[in-house]
């Protein structure tokens, strides 16, 4: 995989992780868990659709899709798709830094395993 292709793939991964963090920030801004009922679905939908972090997350998804398609056109899916697992790493650290979520030691070990797997994959 050349540098340009890697750039498209990693940009897609980073945008996808950013989308997750923004969507979570949007739900946090709404007060946490969303509870839909027959009587509140429309009002809740409007509330969700007007949260700036959620709109930002959706925009990140849209751009990541375009970038990802470009990356996929340049490399094998058996190389590109496993790179998405780096999104777990970025999301975990982003949630810890920006959302104040706890990342216990067992998750840190799991993140290390993911990183090792991606390094092995990239070298193949």
C-alpha cells in the first residue's frame, strides 16, 4: 500500500471515529439515553436532528464514506477493512480525552492487541 492509499484509508478511519465521538457528544448534550414513545417520536427526532454535534457526526460519516471508497479502489479489501479496527483505538482514546470516559486496564490491553494486529497486517 502506497502512502496516498494509506492516507485515504486512515482518513476514513479517523473520520469514522470522529463521527462516533460527535454522535455520543450529541446524545450527552440531550441528557443521555433517548427514550422513544408513540407520543414523543417526532419531537425527539427534531431534538436529535438539531444537535450540532450529531449533525457534525453525520457530516463526518458522509465524508468518510467518500474517502473510504477512494481508498478501497486503490487496495485490497483484505488490507483495508481490518484497518477499520484502528477506529476502536482512536474512539477509545477520544472518549477518554474528550468525553471523560474511563478506559480500564483490560480495555487498554485489548487496544494493544488491536494495534499489534494492524501492524502485522500492514507489514504483510
